[in-house]
C-alpha cells in the first residue's frame, strides 16, 4: 500500500486512533498467523478473517471512510495499519510456503461484500503475480472490472504494478484501459503509474517506466472525470522521481495546448504537478495557465475519449466470459 493512499483514507489524527492501532496491532498480526493454518480451506479461511475483522473494526473509522469515498461499498471499518498488520503476520508465517492454492483463496474472498476482504486479497496477489503470473493477472483484471471506488482502485494498483514490472509486455494490457468506459479502470492507469516507482525502487524507476507512463498519460489527459484527473496528476508527480526533465517537458507542452484550447481538464492536472518541478519552470507554466479554468460539464478532450467514441457502440455492455481458474 502506498503512503499516499494511507494518508488519504486515514481519519483525522487523534490520540484515541493511535492508541487503538497500538492496542490491536498484536491481535492483527496474530490473526494473520492464524490464517496461515487455513489456506487449504477457503471457507474456513474466510470465516476466520471475517471474525478477526469484526474484532478489529472501529465504527468511527468506518464513518470516516464513507466521508472520504462517497458511494463506498460495505466495510467493517478496519484501519489500514491493522490490515497491513494482518498481512504482515500472514506473510511472515507463510514465507516458505508455496502459493499455488492461494488463487482459490483470492477467488473466494472476492465473493464477499465487505471490501476489506478484497483489500487483503490484493496482498496475496502481490506474491501470486511472481509465482503464477497468468492466472493472477486474470484475477487482477476481474478486480479492476468490479472496482467502483477510488480506495479499491488505488490499492489494486500495487499488485498490478508488480505484475507489469515482472512481465513488461503487460504495459499493452494496461494501455487498453485508457479506452474503458469505466472511470475506475481509467483511474487505475494513473494509479498504477503513480505506484510503480515505489513498488520497486530500481525497476520501477527505469527509463522505460517514464516512457510508457508518459505515453499513457498523454492519451488520458483531458479526461473529464475528476477521479481520473487526480490519478493522472499523482502519476506525473511520481514520475518526477524517474525523469523529472521529461515530466517538465510534458507539462510545458500540455500547458500550451490547454491555453490554446481553453482546456480546463488538462490545465487542472498540470497545475497539480507544478510543486514537483523547479520554481522557474513551475512559474512559467503557471503563467501560461493563468486564464484557463475547469468548467463543470465540459466534455472530455483526451485522445482516448475521442478514440473510444468511435467504437463504443460496438462493445458497449460486452463482458467476455471469465475463464476458469484451473
């Protein structure tokens, strides 16, 4: 889980919250260790995890999650540090175990309503993408199709990023999502790019990451959805760790285009990146964008939206059948 995501879903800092996490961290790690003994029985595994999540839940945090992510589905209200502690206990207890049967655990957890099951399952997929990349990708794509909130999308970006760094040809599969009718799949493109430099500090900061990432952002920038715009800005900020000059040139070009076309969607994204550029560069771009404002109801101007409009009628509503996990 990225530090950015942890900060954004955390309820206001309080002494009570810190004490609650500290008091329950050991119990969360013990839950993870207990789960390690149940990997052969997905139903028992799920029941044990459900009981543990109920014990770890915090009603105040549950309410806070729905405030920061309106429309969020059912949640127990388990704080992120405690979910990470459950993952840590499980990971330490299963460090030397084979992961093949975990595919069926993930499949089972995906059937539960509360989103913490899914967020825990993403931790399993982070290891599965290394051991069984093809079937793991099948589950990751299912999770992407089913996602309908930004917290889940941004959490999913981490295992997606690991899968791409392990098998770079999957950049092409991520590229397909820029044309998706779902704003959450389009957001996943930006979130994944943003996460890559932190998934692996060597492979995730290679020149290829900047090149592929900027190509995908180039197709999506101008998207009218604020959820997508936020992820694109996040991605560009993260890519400054990989190739700051390439990001600066990208922002120069897009700012000029936004000014020439009064494109507020494009301008909003670029403005959000400026703190990561040099002061001189940021000041120049800020001046170019001065008269441009985002307008409610303005249509998308992205290349991806224009392309998708040409074939949306042919594929609208089509969902390919899910192949079995064999």
